[in-house]
C-alpha cells in the first residue's frame, strides 16, 4: 500500500557568494566580484598593518592621554586605568572605510535577481534538529536525534564553515523555513521501515531521497543576508523582497 513520509521540522537554505574563476568571468556580475576582490586585498593588507602596529599605536595613545590628563589636572591626579585599557581601542580609519566601500558595493548590487538567479554561487540546505517523522500524517516511533548528534553531521557543517573562513570575503544568505517536507514523488510503495531512514549531506533521506519538498506552505522565521570580511567581522545587508 502506498504511503507518504514527511519530516515535520526546519530546513535551512544557504547560498554563498564569493570570488571564483567562474564568478569573476560572469557576464553580468563579474565586475562586482573583481571590485570586491580588489577592496578585500587592500583590506587584508591594512589589517596586517594594524596587527603589526596596534601595540605601538596603543602605547602612543595611552601615553598621550596620560600626558594630557597630567597637564590639565596636575601630575598623577588622573591616569588611564591599565585594567580597562584595550589595544583594540585603536582602529584603522582607512580599514573601516574599505569595509564601508565593500558593504556599499554589495548593498547596491544585491537585489532579488542576484539572490535568486546568480548561478555561480554555492547552494546547499540542511535539516535542523527538533523535528519529527510522520507517515500519512501520523507520528511514528522513530528517533532521529542520533542523526543530528552524529560526528558526520557536525563535521560536515564545520568543514563548510572552515572553508569559508579562509576566504578574503564572502556573502551568505541563510533562510530557515518550518513545515512538512516529503521526498520527490511523494508516495512510496510497500510499508514504512525506519531502517530506510538515513542522513546524507546533513539532510534526512528515505530510500535515498531527501525529505525537502514542501507538502504544504512553509513558514519563514529567519531570513538573513550578511557580508563577512577578512578581519573576521561581519555586517548585515538589507534584505530585498525574495
């Protein structure tokens, strides 16, 4: 007898935009990637200079502050508190300006057409925990927690993040949707068996088919677009209607 299996839970859709030979050669957005690369290269150089100079610059700033306090209020009346002083208080104005340029260029370029149609981007999806398996709309006694707790699930996610962290810049669009998700084709012949439930590439599958096709509508409760810079900071981009 045919039956339909669904995963009632969340799916995260991820699309990552970064510079590759293919994206740089793109007819419509190649210039964008080339400009971002040039700005990111300058940003990387400025960050290296800041890393080398930050301690020296911080000492100069602290000494100047203590001298100004002494001249204004008298010797040793007020001094900068060593316990609250932080070298990270010294920043590079040029570095900040370069990040603002990259942010402005990305915001200008990324409209709904780019988000949906840029074929040079990397796309993937993953299931998130706390969902359940149903057969023909009825819950079944099938534990899926072991799939999400497995080393393979976490290692695959971490490997993707580590790859991105090595880039000079990237833009990531992540959208999380909740709903009921079935396999392509919907119904299966025979009888349901939990032994045929598995996980591949962070997606629950049944008989080798991922449970990713919405049975009905979905609820979007997370929709974010961010640019990540080489100095390990990030900034949000305004989401267009998609």
